[in-house]
C-alpha cells in the first residue's frame, strides 16, 4: 500500500472501497472516522460484527503516521493483522509471542515509518522503552480495543488497562478512541474516567444483533442430549462454541459430542498451552469445529462464520451473556444463541461470588447482575427487548426472532402454588434446597424426610398435583422475581418481597414449563435463511470455499481472512465473469482483487462448464 506519510491524504470513502472492498459505511462509522481524522477523542460502543475495527483502521490510514492499536489478546492481534495484510495494509504486532529477531524487525519498521498499523499488547506498550520509541515517531492515533477491560466491575477486567491513562500525558495531541461491544452506562463512565477521555465524544450504536436468535430453556439431566439434538438438527457440520462452567464438564461434553460424530474439542485453562493453541488453530482454520470451553476461550474470537453459541450453564451476568453470544454470526448471517440452565448454576455462581476476594460493594453488584440474568431466563416476553432495555434501549418492539416471540410460553395463575412453595420454605426452617422442598410438597418419603420429621409438616403432600419439574419452575421464577433468595449452602430463604403474596394481597402469574414442546418447536422453526442459492450456486459456493481453504493454507492464515462466507455467497449468487464485476462484490478490495481475482474467476468458469 502507498505510504500514509505522503502529503495527500486519502479520503475515507476511497479507503473503504479500495482497501476493504465495501461501498457504504454503516452508521455511525463515518461520523466516528471523520471525528478521529480531525483529531478528536471518542468512546465507541458498537455490537460485535458491526465494523468497529474500520473506525480506527481507516483514520490510521488517512492520518499521518502509524495507528497504534492496544489489544489484550495475542490471537486477536494475529487475526486482525493477517486480515489487514491480505488487504494490502502494512500491519504488524508487538507482543510476547514474537522472538527477539521478529521484535527487532517490527521496531525497525515502526521507527522507519514503514507501518500503517501496529497492534500491541498493553503490557508491551507500557514499557518505558516502547513509550520512548513511540515518542520518536508520528503516531496517527491510539485505539484502545476491548476497552471494557478497564472496568473493575466487569467480567474481563485487566489491571494493565488502568495504566493506559499514561497516553493522555505522554501524547496529549494524538487522537484516542476507546472501543468495546459491551458496556452499560456505568461501564461507559468508568472507561471515560479511567482512560482520561475527558471531552471525548460518545458514539453508542444499537446493541441489537437482529441476525441472532435467542433460545433459552431450563436444563436438567437431559441438557446434554438436548445440546446434541440442537447441533445435529440445526447446525450440522457448522462451527460453534459451547460454554460450560467447569473444566470437568468441558471435558465431559467435548468427549460426548465427539463420540456422536461432532468435531468437538475442549478448551480451558487447565490444558497445556500447546494443546490450547492447537485446538484454537483448528477452530480458526476449519469450518465444522465445535469448541467446548470455559470462559478461558472467548474475547477476541474473530471467526465470522460461527453459527451458534450454546451455554450449558448460566453465565455470570447479562453483559457476559451478551458478549459470549455475540461471537456468533459476526458475518451478519443468521446465527443462534442457545442455553440450558438450572438452579444449581445459581447456587454455584453464588458460592463462587461469596468465596471471591472482591469487596462487599462489588459482590452486591455481581449478585444483582446474576439476578438480572436469571430474570431474563425466566421471563415470558421478548428476550431481545429485555437485553436491549438492560443496555439502555428502552423503546424496542418485540423482535419476532426469539423463542418467546416464536413460541409464547403458557402463563398460568400460580398464586396458590407459589404460596405453597413459600410456605414450605418457611415451615421447614429456611434450611433446605429445592429438591428437598419439592419432595416435601409432593409427599415423598425418604431418609432425609424421615430424619427431619418433615412428613409432619402442614405442607407435606399438598403439592402432589404438580410434577417435580413444574415445582422446579415455580421455585426458579420465585427466585428470579426476588421472592426467594439462595443461601450460602444452596438453601432457600424468604425475602421481604414475598410478604404481599403470602398475605393474599397480590396474584402471581408464572410461565408453565414445557421443555419437550419447546425443543420440538425449536427444531420446527428454522432461522431466517441467508440469501437462497440455486443448486448450481450452492455447488459454486462450496467450490469457492475449497479454493479459499487452499489459498489460506498456502499463506498459513485462517480462511476467513481471505474472504468471508458472505463474500463467497455473493460471488456464487452473482457469478461475475470479469475483474470489474468481481470488484463490485462487497469484501473485495484492490489488493485482494489483484491477488486472488483471476483464480476466483477461473473457479466460476469451471463451475459454469460443469453445470
């Protein structure tokens, strides 16, 4: 690419088209880019897959000097640099994965003004040697990616991010932008304060990811089987991520899926570094790998064609859920967020929170976040409305693309059952968990019932008309509504909020559980399709994917940095026959057209001859 230190600065739209192959900006990309080119400071909150990277990449190319991008994950840096190089941009990384010779080469290129963009880990940036080097060159801008890592209240807190305010003092005239996909209003204020972005303009995009369908249901002993049915029935031979709460469950679920013919690999912090790297590389380079992981696998996943994210346990918060599910469908094509959960997840997460070294205020906030997520899971209304409202978007309409919109749950008058459930908690001394309470309500006899004499309670057997699963749903919803709390050892306790219900002052409608019906309805309601291809178009699409894989292997990069699936799909749909026509396809800039264009056209020609 032409050096960005020349006197004539390229226009943003020319860069968008010529380098990245796109014809139009998405809101609010153009406003952010113009603001940064003019030297301003900004906070950018936009959902995953909405094009945040362009908001600092294009100003870095349009301004004099090198754009410095602070990124917390080495894998993400390498992905983004590989993609930029494929587009003809002079980009490099500085991080601990480089050997001394590679570090010297990159630093020499930086000092000579031979880089358009440099991705750097915060630890490396904060070294005095690095700051001195940056002080001797032209810096186009500083972009602080994954800026929510600065928040001590967040789930991805990185202590090094707190020191990035040094940029304000060392480089006061250089524009800075902080970017994240996940930040509520409190976190936004914290980012601005801690990074000293006083006076920065905030660009807050919609948190909506309309291509993602949300499917949430209560789990149980059959959760693993339900996951298998979900993958084989809705996403066979597609890439996905499955999140579990513990390393042990990760190993068990990965082995279970692999035993049923799915290319599933475990990923957690207990695996050695070489195994984790090998599994992540397979996930990046192959189109049908399912990673089963703890949250050790997550932030910075740049693979655009992840078709589903599944949770077999509750995440810690709505923020964590939103960020983790946002790793699906980055290419804008239909994707699904599927979850099964149980009350035991709440018990385990509550215990982990109590055992943490966080202060009381932090623990109180984290409990509130967990309660908000449980409420999302137990509601009868649109999931997306609740998600968007949580992030400050209060006026959204029902989405029509979540389980509750597609298959509204039955709501019943559970007032009497709820009173019985609460009364059983009270009569048994607020010392027991859900399973024991259900046994009492249903009139079961076992050693534990006899030991405590609970067969003599007035609530013994009064709930025999409801199945155990129905009582479990009642208790989950009472907890979600704040009428019950979970104690240190999983016991249920009454809260002050339950008094009006016990006194008969209010009624309580609840959702009726129907897990088997809900799973059937999930299978019967496919996601909105991508642009439909004819049989010949589908065959061409697969041929183009094979070509892409060959090109990627020859360059030792993931296939998606060559072309996204959406680009190949559009080629298969339009079937261009000239380079000019191919250049009109979104995602094909000048460098990719020159590098791969003739091979793509040859593949199209072969497909036409064989049709």
